[in-house]
């Protein structure tokens, strides 16, 4: 959902208007009275243009607005002239990093998670490889068709980084996954030392429905606190993944693209990464991502960025 903020934010930067902190009722519970993105991140009001700036209502359900703000359709003119030489990846990474500035509570949890996962101690010793394995509802037949995805094993991910690991002597891996079976695979490994976020609910079997349907049901039943907890855990996970020196995953996953953008914004560089299926894309609401040839059953299919 956070990526949906980038188009209104880019529009605000170009037009000299301010952006109000978006509501987030479906992913917040009663413990956060604001019920908006500030339940996770710093507020946006007044940061860009001052308190006297004009505020416009921008609707992501408006297909015209989404197309007008689409890089795949509009190109470099969406980037302010001063930043065009840096390119779309740099620009959207900077925007996302600004949106995802942790609030005090989230920052405290990230700090605690660095220690409870032992990633903090590992990073103090040297670089760590970050691996993201997305299974869950992404492995449903409908989602595989919609996103051109192939659900790869942990081993397929590791095969992409063994050469790098040997060359640089990095054998510690931070693993972000929603699958208990993937953790079982990691526990059996004698090659890498795996670290992961503890006390997180993961699934052993592919769920019966996509997460979007579950989120809508929880809104109807007044159980949005469950979605809020899962979103919080996923946010902590992506923040830890973004601390790693090399990232391995699938670009058809929003979480993986988020980690790459946050890492790039932090170092102002393009850090090493390996994608098992597609190049990077950032174009919310548009099927502009394309799974490359040879990347499993979804090869040459477009997907939503």
C-alpha cells in the first residue's frame, strides 16, 4: 500500500503542493487513533511546502491520474529537472525512503528486532546477504497467473549467490519469508548461517484466499488490528532486509522491491542484487513490469508494479 503514495507524492513535488498523510484504516487498529500512515511512519504535512501550501485530493482509483503519473507512459518529465540525470530508480527510491521514515514506535521495534534476530551482531562483524522468499498467497494459481510468478525454493535463491558468497567470504544470510517450510529448509542448512525475525506467524501451507480478500473481510468484521499486526511485522522485516549488502529475491514481490529501494536510498548507490524473475519497476496501478524470458512459467508476462 505504501507504494501507492509515490504517485501523489511525485505530483506534489512537481506542483508545489503538500501531501496529507494518507488514511490507512484497513491496516490500523484501535491502538493508533490516527488510523493513517503515521501509525507506522512520520507524518507528511508541512514537510515539503510549508503550512500555507495548497492541498489537492488525488485519487488512486482515478485511472487518468494513475496514467498521467506513469513513468512507463510519461517518461522522464515526471522527474523534476534537477534530478532527471539520476533516473527513475534513484528518484522513486528517494521518495519511498522519505515516505517510510519510521515513527518512534517503529524505530524502537526495528532496533529491538536487529538484536532479537541477531542481525545487528552479524552486521557488526561484517556484511550479510539478504534473501527474500515470498510464498503464501503468491503461490495460489490465480496469483501466479496475475503476477507471472513462479514460487521458487530457498535453494533456487541461494544458487544465485554462492559465487558471490565464496568470492567475498560471506556466509551469513538474513532470511525474510512468510513460509514455515522455507524456514525448515534453512534450519537444515550446514552451508550458511541463517538469521530471521523471531515470533512472527508464518504459514506452512498455501492459504485458500489472497491476502486482499482477508483484509477486506477483517474490515467488515472489525478485525483490522490483525492486518495491522501483520503489516507491522512485514515492515520490520523489510527494514532489516534493507540492512544487507546483497539482496536476492523476486521483483514480482513488492516487499523485495521495497528493500532494494530503501537500501539504494540509504547508500546513494546501486547495491548488488539478484532477481530470479524480472527487472526492477516502480509504477503503481500499471501492468508495466515484465517477467523476463526463461524465468519460469510466467516468462514474458506483465505484472502490476
